[in-house]
């Protein structure tokens, strides 16, 4: 008997994917501005010279492209994209905590930390986990069949004498 299940992206995953795309757009725009717009000599000097401005521009473009790809992965339910976002957000959370101890503005870092926590939570909810495993909300999870016992659930079997000893 075939079942048709409606695989739906949870709203939290949709929100995170859109936010990732917005971040990607800003990264690409920043990269283009650094590469295309004529440079203010004061800005070039503050950033350490033309070579660093170009490096920052290329780096920002690459990050933007990678973020856009990850956003597509989130949109379609790719578990690797979820892991990538989780790693980035955990690193961002750790950096926010570190920056507070190094004298950064506590309110800015608190907001950054809360956003990182919210993103991690949104992509690891039970509904999001089902989505990233390719399961619809009403589809049974057959990864562990109730008919096959888990080996850790088996009762202890008392030792029996070896039958060959009696022969």
C-alpha cells in the first residue's frame, strides 16, 4: 500500500533560510562595493592597504556565495546545510561570549548570542528534525521499527551449562 505524505518545511526553517539568504545578499553587496566602488584613501589606509581591501572584497563575495548555497540547502531540507549553520552559529555564540570578556559592548553581543541561539533552536525543533530526515509531519518514522527490539532493551540471559561438558 503506497502512502502519499505531504513533506512541509517548518516555518522556523523557512525563516532561517530567508535570513541566511539576506545575509548572503549583504555579503555579496559588501564584496562588490569593496571591489567596484572607487576607494576612499582614508578607508584604504584604515583597512591596511589596497591588497587587504581586495582580499576583504573577494572574501565577502565567497562567503556570500557559500551562504546562498547553504540557504538553498536549508530550503530543500539538506541535513549538511543544517550542520553547517549549526557550526557557524555555535562559533558565533562562542565569539560573542569571548568578545564580552575582551571588552566589547555587552548589549550587541547579547543580541548576537540570542539570535544564534534562536537560529540553532529553530533548525533543531522536532518538526525541523523530521523535515531534515525527509519525513512529513504525518509520516511514521521507520528508522527504528517497533517490531525489531533494540539490542540494549534485551533482558539478561542467565548462563547455561555447556552441553558438551556432559557428553
